[in-house]
């Protein structure tokens, strides 16, 4: 299989030498000083590629200035313009950024028009040596694909294939593909289907991996490790982003750990040395010796997550020697979270929370922690907290309920895909979200 190596500025993606790690600023790109400062910090912290929100022409101009400031300071980390909807903004961004991230299905509802705009964009990319990420997200597939394949991993794969073919027919191959979902199983299946297609055709493109809206804290890290390792361990994936609803600097050590751990695993074609201590269900036992608790949860998630996700094992038993103090209850909490992240046993609500970016209009991390605190009893529900109304609703595909930033101090409350309350003042929004969920639970129990 021949894989195209993609050049984003000075960084090569897909040359099999290592896994490129990346992150995204959460500052408004128009705030040039704050975005510049954050890019400096992120690049010192190890980001090999940095993405910035680029929703309009003002952001493209700001990106240009930020890039010049960074280069003057001797920082050559490639910058990616994150453009979702506007093909014209994408074209302007392609003259400035090292790489542009688009979801071409959003370019127009009319597929012929979307195609025309995509071809124009690839022309500009060719002229300026700009790479392109075709970012397909579960939950935001075009109507045409959904009609044929549903909002499924197969649909995500088909969508990617269509745009790849279109790029190639215009002699443009500097494309990286992502097929993200906040559901680890959907995400793993979509990438595996695409990799199978690559094998069939003999022509492959670099893959950008990530579990979208993974949330924060320990669970966000476990979920990211499960999804990403289930692909990286088996040779799928060239660049990763761990999306956490935290300071983007926190994403980098997690991403580096997962990338290095899984890359070693796949290079050595390693077998995990566990003992099987039960056959129905299949329970595995493994001993770890780790310096930190964080190293432990990431190692064990990379080892066991893929096996749980693929139903090769059903449960785990851990023996841990760790330089950091931990309690027995920490191990059992980790086991519960790993089983949930691998979509085997749900013991608490499943949260979908975006990492936030320049489009976010409220303190996402604080609100998300408060939503988690107040909904912790709602096991079995999927609850989303999304930073903006532009992309949030499309990207919270599996959510039963959603808290979505609408504008400054205003929030929309969603039930499934439907906004049931709009422009709710921020200080009332969590109460309203809870009220709706509790009314639904009451209605359900009245019917029984
Ligand atoms: S959903 Fe969140 S991360 Fe995505 S564009 Fe909106 S604010 Fe940014």
C-alpha cells in the first residue's frame, strides 16, 4: 500500500517515523496577543501542529499576523486554520495557513456546488503549498450520504472516499483525513473501514485520529486513550489530537504518552502479557509498575481499551505498584470508567463536551464541571455541553440532551437534535436542562 506523505509547513504527516501530536488554541483568533501567547506556550509544551479557529475573514487576517509574529520569534510550528462552513473563508485561509481544516459536506447542501467549491479550494492549496484536512464528523454528514448509508461509520467512510476521489481528480493529494466521533466504537469502526478501503485500492492517505468531545479529567483521558489506541496499536493513524475540555496545554503530555506508547506497541507488534483468570466472562489480570497514576491510567487504557472495545475480553483485574499514593477505590473507579469508555458497561452518565475554541462564548470547563456535578445520578443518559451553536449541535451526535452556547451569556437547551429552549440566560440554563430531563423521566415512569 502506498501512503502519500503530507507536508504541513515543516512537518511531515504519514512518513511512518513517528506520530505527530497536535492541539488547538481556545483563544479567540482575533485576540492576536492572547492567541500568539498561547501558540508560544503550546509549541514549547510540544505541540507539533497548532490549529486556530478561523471562521471569517477577520480571523484569516489575524492568523496571518500571528504566524508572522511566531516566525519572527523563531517558532515554526505549522498553523492550521479551522474552517468548517465557508468555502470562501477556506480559500482565503489556504493562502495564509500551512494547513486548512474543512468539512466539505458543509460547503453547500447542493452537492454539485459543494464539489465546485472544493475543487476551487484545492487549486489554491496547490498554488500555495497548503495541506488540507478533510474532517468528517459523526453527526454532521451531508443529507445525501445519510440517505444512502445513515449516520454510520460506513457513511463516514463513504463521505471521505468521495472527497478523496474529488481531490485526486484535481491532481491534489496533500490531504489528511479524520473521521471523528465522541463514541469510541463508531470512531474506531469508521477509521477501520477506511483503512480497509485504502488496502483495497493500494493508495492511502494520512489519518488524523481523535475522540471528539471526550470531556475532561480522568475520564476524558481514558476515553481518548481507548479510541486512539484501538487504531494506533494496529498501525492506523499518523497524527493525533486529544480533545480535552481543559487548557489545551494539558492535552499535549496525554497525546505524547498515547502516541509513544501505541507507536512502540505497533512497532514491536507487542502482545499484552496478561493472564486470563476467567473465561465466561473473559477476565484479564495484568500487573503494572508505574511512576505516576496518570501513566498508569493511560497505559492500562491503551492496553485493555482496544480489547474491551472489540469484545475480546469482558473485564479486567489490575495489580499496581505506583510511586504515587492511590487507594483501592481508585482502581475500581478506573475499571468502571474504562468499561464505560469502551462502551461495555455504563455506570454513570455519558458526557460529550467539546474542548472549546475561539468560538466558545462561556467558561466551558466550569460549566461542564457543574453540569457533571448536578447530573451525576442520571446513569444511562448522554448529556452534551458544547461551546457554540455553529458546530455544537452537529457534533453532539449521540446526545439525549445538550447545553449549547448560543451567544454571550445566552444558551440553547437541546433535546436530541431539537432546540427546546433558545436564548436562555446562562445563570438559569443548568436548572432548565435538569428540569427537562427530570420531566421526561417522570413522564416515562407515569407511562409504566
Ligand atoms: S463545538 Fe466547541 S470546539 Fe467545536 S467549534 Fe464550537 S466551541 Fe469550538
